[in-house]
């Protein structure tokens, strides 16, 4: 009995020893797991901190870049504004100079014109003439033709024509004169071309009138022939030779033979 009881006691002690060893291993394992968990949490916290720091750094860089871009844009806008103001100032100065030049030319022409009218010539009328202002109801071409004939009849120097005509202009004709450069402001030819262009009158206009004109009521046959001749001269004024005149007539007839859609193209 005693032997058996001793054996059971030894077995029990061995089992308790194994149990204690197992519990010790489990505690050690738990400690290791807890330490690993703490290390992971610390690592995660460090990663989050670095990530937050990087994001804040990126935000600061982005804000700095945006601030620099806004500053650059503001500087560009300021430069563009200064450039526009400079260009406008130069344009105003140029227009003022042009206006002063025109005023000086007109004053000079008026003085010379008055001198010519006072002195007169043996072949010109003694009494000076006066011009009526161009109105919206007037035929601008007839007005210019009448003006030219008066200038020729009174033997006015052609260099003074533009200064005689300019004060009488209104509306679109006046705008055409105002748009001339300082160099062209003293040229009657340039002024006439500008006025006709402003009224959309060209060689093509005269060609169409020449081809479609009919006898007006009360107009004599002689007057119609004169009108047709005037239209033909204005239509072909660009021709410097008979060959060029033939080319214009041939080209017109050629275009008339084409289909309308091809002709427009």
C-alpha cells in the first residue's frame, strides 16, 4: 500500500510540475505576444506620424506653390496692365500729334487759300466761291464730282483741295477723313478713296451700274450717254492700256457664261 501510495504521489508531483511548466510557457508566450503587439502599435503610430508629417509637408509645399503661382499671375497681370496703359498713352499721344498736325495743315491751307482768293488771277473769277456741307441726303459721288469741277474752274491748287473739302464733310465721309494717317491727310486722292470705300463704292459698283443702268424720266439721250461714259471711266480707271481694258471686258463675259454657283466661288 505504501509503495503504491508513494508512486501515486510521485506521479502527482510530476503532473503538477508539468502543469506549472506549461503555465509558465503560456505566460511567456503571452508576454511575447503583448510585446509584439506593443511593437506593432508603436510601429503603426510611427508610420501614422510620418504619414501625417509627409501630408502636412505636401500641403505646405502645395500652398507655397499656389502662393508663388498667384504671385506670378499677379505680377503678369500688373505687367500687362502697365503695358496696356503704356500703349494707350502712346496711342493718345500719337492721335494728339496727328490732330495737331492736321490742325496746322488746315490752318496753313486756309491761310494760303485766303491769300489766293484775295490776290486772284487773270483767268479766274474775282468773287470767291462757297461750298455747301455734305448731308446724308446728298449723293456723295455727285458731291465729289461737283467739288472737283469747282476746284478746276476756280484754278485752285490740287494740294489745297483736301483742306477745302474736309470742313464740309459730315457723317461717314467725316469719319473716313478722321481715319486717315497724318501722311494721307493732305492728299485729296487718298481722302476720296477713303470716302468711297466708307460708302462701299468700288470699281465693281460702277461695273454693275454700267450694266444695269436705264434711262431716267426726263433724262435726254445725250445725258444718258454722258452718265454711261462716266460709269465706264470709273469702272475701268485701273486700266493703264487698251490691252488691260480688253482683259476686263473678256473676263466679265467669261464670268457671265459660268453657272451662278461657280461664278460666286
